[in-house]
C-alpha cells in the first residue's frame, strides 16, 4: 500500500478574526503565504488552535477552501473535521475532501466521556474510515477532551487501511513509544506538541503538528534539519531555547498568547473570539520577555 | 420586576432516534403528549440528555418547534442553546426564541478550559443576556465540562435582569446553598439531579431539571407534592426509592440506559446515536432488576 | 447483637500546638472541658483536623489518653488510628483500645492509589476487624486520599460484626443514600461534613463527625435538637447560617482557619504545625466577616 | 562549592518481606550484593518502591544501616526520609545521616493538599535544609501525592546550598527542561522514571532513580553507556525494548509486579505488605510475556 505520510513541522493554523469577531480570510491567506516561504511539512486547518470550537460550518468550509487554494504546491492540507457525532463527522469530512483536503485529523468524541470507552472510540473511527473519502487520523488531546486513548485502540484502528495515523498531544514520551509499538505497519504517530519535538525526532517521529509552528516556523523546521544532518547539539540547543516559548503560547497564555507572538513575528494574528479573552498589557509584557529570551526576532 | 420562574419537575427530554440514526420527531411528540398528562413543571429541549452534542442545527430547531407546538398550555419550554462561541450562542438562542422557547439554559463554555476563568464566563453570560430575546440561565455541569462555577460568578450574573437562574448538576447540597446565598434577588437555583431532589426541596428549591423525570415523571412530581403537603415521610420514602434508579439512568448506564427505562415505562426511547452504544443484554438484565426494586412499573 | 452506635455532633478535635510546635496537652484538656459542657455525641481524637499526619506515635497516644481521661462520662471516644499498613493499623488501634478508646475510625489506605481496588480495601478492613480489640469504622475522605469507596465495599465490610459503620466526608447526599442502602443491618453511616448536616438528619443520619463542631459545638447540637423536636424551619435556618462558616473552616482556610475561629469562640486553638501556614492578617479579616455573618459569637 | 552530585542508574530499592509480613533484611543484603556487581550510580533506600509507607521507623533505620554497610565503596546511599511534618522530617533525616546516608530525597508533603501551595512547600524544604546534616533533594511524584511543583519552587529552593537537586517522576520532558532552566547552578535534576531515560540523557540528565533499575540494572546502565560512547542507535533500541517492561512494573502491576520480575531476574523480591496484593496467576502469565518480549533473561 502506498499511504499518505507526513514529514516536517506542521502548523495547526490560527484563525485571524477582526475586532468585531468576523473571520478575516485575507489575514489567513497572508499568513499562509508567509508560511509557504518556510519548508513546513503541510498545514492543519481547523485544529484546536484555530478556535474551531467557535467556527460555524460555513466558516470552516471557507477556511479549508482558502487553505487548499493558497497552499504551496505539494504540501498536504489536513482538516480538523471531528465532531461529536459519527455521522456528522463523516459528512463534514467528505465536504473537506471535496474541497481538496488530503486528510482529516479527528478529535476523539468526548462530551459523554463516561461512555467513551475503548469500543465506542474504535467503532467511531472505524465507521468514519469506512465512509470517508480521504484518509483519517485520530487526535488524542487529553487536556481538552479528558480522554486518553489506550494502546489497544491504536492497534485496532491502525489495521484499517483508511486510518493512517494519529497525533498525540500528551507530551509523554513513554506513551508515544507505546503508541508506536501498538500500531500496525503504515500507521504514523505524530507528536502534537513542540515540548517534545527533539526527543520525538530522536525516537523516529518524523512529523509534528504543533502550535509553535505558527509563530516560529523557521525554528521548528530548523530543529529537524539539524537533527537529520547529525548536528545534534545544535538541534538540542535550539529546541531547548524554544521550549519556554512553546509553554507560553500554549499552557500559559493560550491562543491569545499565540496570536500575539504571531503578530510580533510578522504574521497577522488578529483577535480571539469570545469567550476567549485578549491578553492584558501585563501579560504582553511578560510574553515580550519570553520572546526576547527565546531570541525569536533575531 | 416580574421574572419568569419555574416550579416542579422538568424533564431534560431524550431525543428518540430511529435505527439508522435519523431523528424520530413522531416519537418525540408521542412522548411529549404522555408527559403532558403528568403535572410536570415544563420541558427542557436540547439538554445533555437530548444528545444535543450529536444534533445538527436544523434538527435542534425542529425539536424546539415540535416541542413548543405540542406542549401543554402554560408549561414553559426551555431550550438548551449553549454553544462554545458567545456570538453563536446568541444567534441560536434567538432562533429558539423566535420559535417560541421561553427561556434558554446555557452550558458554560469549556473547550479551552484553561482559559475559562471567572471573568471569561461572566463576560460570556452578560453579553448573551444583553442580546438574547428571552431570559437565560447558566448550566453548571462539571462532569461533562470540567468547569465548576464559583459563587462570585453567580453573584455577578444574577445582577443582570435577563439572567434569571441557573441549574446546578453537582449534587452537592453545600454548593447549592452557597449559590443560593450568592445570588441576588429574583435568581432561581434549580437542581439538575434527582439525587438531591428531596433535600433540595427542603432547602427552598422549587424546580428541578432531572433525567429521571423522563422515565419516572409521576414519581418526580409526587415527591414534590408529598413534600408540599407536609407528608415528609412519604416524600422521603419515594425519593429514596428513586435514587438508585436515578444513578442507573445517569452515571451507570447513561443515555442508553435512560432510553431503555423510558421504553419499559411506555415511552418511545428509540436508539442512541453513534458513538454512544446501545445497552448489552447483560446490562438490560441488571437494569431490569433496578427497575423492579424501584417499583417503577407498579 | 448490641453494637456501639453514635448519636449527635462529634468534633474531630483540633490539636493545639505551642509556638515552637510542641504539643499543648493542657490546651487540649481545656478545650475538652469546654466541649464537655455542650451536649456533644462523643469525640474523635486523631482525625484529619487533628493534624494527625504531623503527630508522632507518642503524641498520638498522649492525646488518646488525655481525651479518655477528661471526657465526660458516657461519651464515646473514637480514635483515628488508620495507617497505610494493615498490620501497623492493628497495632496502633489496639494501643488506643488499651488506653480506653471505644472505637476506631480508619482512613482507607491510599498512597499506592492505583492498587487500592475494592478487594484490597475490603481485605484491609476485614483483617483489621478480625484483630482489633474495639469496633472499627471506615473513613471515606476523597479530598485527602483520592479514594472513593464503592457501595460494594460497604456491603462487604458491613457484614463483619466488628465493623460498625463509616464516616463519609463527600458531602454527596446521593452517595450517602447509596451507602445506607448498601449496608447490612447494624452498620451506621455518619456524615463527615456539616455542609449536609440538616439534609443528612432528614434522611435518617443520627450522628456527624464534622470540623465545625470544634468551633460551633452548640450550633451543631442545636440543629439536631430542632430537627428532632420537629422545628424544621429553625433547624434549616440555623444550618443555612452555618454552611458558609463551615466552608470557611474547611475548604477555604483549612485547619489554620478552624483554629482561628476556635480561638475567637473561646477555645484554645494554638498554632498549626509546619508545613501548614498560619493565616495572614488579610485572611483573618475575611474570616472575621464570615464569623460575624454567621452570628457565631452572639 | 563542591556539591555532591549523582551519575548513573540508581534503583529505588524494593524491600523484601517474608510471607508473614516481616522485614527480610537478609534478602535485602543479598539483593544489594547483586546490585553491587553492576555499575549502578548509587542506591535509594526508602523510596516509594520500598513500600516505605508501610515501614515502621525502626525498620527504616535498619534498612538504612544495612544498606550503608553493604554498599559497594564509593556509591552514594540516598535515604527517602520525607515525612508530612517538617520537624519530623528533620529528625528522621538526621538519624539517616548518623547512620551514613549521604543525601536525603524528600517527598513534597501532600496530605493537606489544598494548603500545600508554593510558599508552604518552599518553607518546608528551606527549613529542613537549614537543619539537615546531609544535603537534601525534592521528590516530585504527582501520581502518589497529587502535588506537582512549579518552576518557581525549583528556583527558590535551588538557591539553598544544602538543597542539591530534585527527582521528577512526571515522565514529562517539557517539564524537566523547565525545571533545568529554573534551577540555579549546582542543582541537579534527576529523572524518576525509565520511561524517559534515553531522552533525558540526550538532554543532559546524568542520573535516574527508576524502579526498573531494580530488576533490569544492567540494561539501565547499558543505555547510558551506549549513549555516552556515542552508540545512539544501540541506546535507543535498548531503551525502546525496556519501555514496555517499565510500564508493567510501575503503572500496570505496581510493586507486586516489580518484585515478581526481580525474582525472575535472580533477585529476592519477596512478598508485598498488606494492603497491597500479590499478583494473580493470570497477571503473572501476562507479565511473563512482557519479560520475554523485553528479552530480559537472555
């Protein structure tokens, strides 16, 4: 079989909004063109950092369409089309496919978390895979969902020819190895956080979907280049420099923080949507110091 | 001021689906007519037990419309129109209002839980209240959202004339009293679980939105009648008899269990939607024993 | 069988320390004499509020001895002699028995929480019950232990003639009813928190071990008296008045707060032991306002 | 300054018990002599895997004494002398020092977890460091304590000349880097789990206290040797082979599992103490398969 696979740093793209909350597609396209200039491994549209939870279906489709249209030739576009309902996920995934997305990254359903046991999750992904027009991947992100999939789930779903991988955002290297061991052939485990980008590379991971790749795409790419050319010390040093910035734009300051750093790095971050809050001046000052220490703008 | 207030047992109505997953509006109307025969205090359409997470917007609107149309004269219809986005919540709430819903019960947003601090939640509800055509209530349900609102949030939002109350599903009596104390005048605290129906009544709560009112509406109503007529021992005895059944149709067996007991009690439960799973035969047997012990069908 | 049973409000007694951290037995005896003047239902020595985690075995034995010696005739003394190890618990419990304690309240072991499944907990309690010279009770306190026992555990252990009851500190009325239903005859479920004292009374609970009984013993006793003499409105009003004070001396300000309120109410609270911290002046001011609102000193 | 520092794999030694629960010091000495034959970096006596929660003080002192006496010349002995009380911790630590332990690894206190904020934890460690006769280290192990220390705590305590490091058992590489960055000079961050042994080495960690070093000491040592001699592929391959075995002897089967694998590897594991349970035959069979796959006995 000749499955789609991924290589490189992939930004889970932010979605710029205007001050009144409207989607700013122009800013999105502007960002995309800037990202196209870096050797990124593809794009994730509608991931957690896109504020997908706040987007209408029409906005989601517009974003997919614009992304496919403006993506540099040869770069895969992954769409985050997971919904709580199995059938709705199939429906939205196939709309994304029709617009040109090459793969879908699907959240584990989680609202009724007490009932989302192994068999419910396996059935959800197997059913979608059967009916999806593009290959799918599982997105394991416990901090948002409260769900952490087991190795058994990985073994089962990796047997399906249309399920080509997973993104694990746990930051837990031991778990990542368990997932790698549990997966059957031709199933790719991507890391979902820059906090383990270097160690993950050293353990055979070849692609990462990580928030940091929005605002520090060159650095994310460079860590992998260093690693692959055997410059391990340089890779490690750059990775270590990026870890505090990554923590800042994820756990500490969230999407508003990520957008602020994007702005400072020349992208168009725009506003966050309510109920998310913009950064305070004091938070921006703290973040400025972290940007400086990470030498991001040098 | 003459705010809307609630009295009595209110079922967060299940949504019957057909075997292929399609919405079964006829079954919903059938159930509604049966519930109309009992002295319930109103209806919640699109609550957690409705599998709202699995419904499309069109299905939501159909359910609101059918509910308003078939509800017994004088009974308020509350719509669960909470979305993650502040603006989307306003939009959907006003559609519900246009269809005749009298109030909206709105989940605290929770996907980006690390950022849903007091001020974000307060701003979310105040903004919606400003623009909503019907009064709104806050829905605090930690087991699904991971968010538990503070007394300060209750004090702040209760000052808004268009925020008329909240539903607390914690089952924690001490917390319920704190919410009652924290609220300004004309703000109603409803309990969201039958597990404290009798104690809540004895502490001044007058209305409850509770899963059990789907399958045991008469019993839920009777507990309150006994209480209000001073028959405390009868009220307590019936309440105690219902607690294990309530646990079964919520924590233990979830919505599939609730629908099964509804079927056994003469309602049309129908199927659950994927990724939820139907009960196994073994689970049904366990549930039959609990129904028997609760003397539900006598 | 003629098992020991409890009735009334029971303080899990604080342990006064001097400024240098030394045990202040005189202050303890002073407090005991004051509590003796109120119609309390007995005493718990070495509960969580005693800072038992910070006491040496010799200090524990001194406290049991002094308590037994100075307790008003006829009031049972319960000792908190639970340890992580089954054998150590038996050893300490029998020392307490030799000093005159009438019963032991034993924490579920919890350090290796991943392995403290139902069968491990049942075996722990059954083994201790076999070898204990006094009757024992299970102490279920999830906020400290991370363990919440199941109804099955209650059913199993309640069959042992030397296991006479349990204290549940969850504040969850639904769970308390499940425990009552699960227990075989002659097994008493005590509540472990004043946050549900009135509702628990109304559901057949006759005794409570609650932090609040340290600093507000008369009020805790009076709630029950009102309840038992049919003055339900008075019982409820007093209970409601006490709930915020109870929250303050438990969840909000912890043992340092409890000791401060004890001091203000005429008891000798003394210092807390390190690593616990004394209240700041700002915290004392906040607590003064809560005391005032509860009308504790009137 | 010339602080003590650690290098290599350090077993948090199991404590063998006899069938009746008595401490089996001979078996402990037997194990120690076998571990002495491998190039381990020292020993931790009284860590979590020693069932320290079940040991009396006299047993603890016997174990320290025996360990110091039988340890190979030049290998540091670390004692786990953390207690909940600050003063008790000082007392026990100095007894350990008098018996020849070179350093102490101290659990964060956790029973009153709601009050164990940054300042309480910092004061606890600073006070102990002032009065301890040997250097101390902080032991951060959230799965047992529910406490996860912040970078600020690390910065503060690392300024104390008698606090020489910490063990972080989180398995979270991003957090480990934050701790490394937060620490002032001459403060060593050890990893507390074999699940990140190779990545931790690649990021400058030079010592690990890990359960797996009990039953697979040669393999744990060999991973580091390979790494340091530049044989990265061999290091990674061996590490990957060990990860599933490590999960088995920690999260999955706990101390009973670890002791079973120790027995199979020629050590004297002995029995666990109650309330821990021995493995069932079925569990042993599952563990045998994991041992086989890890090629431990080849």
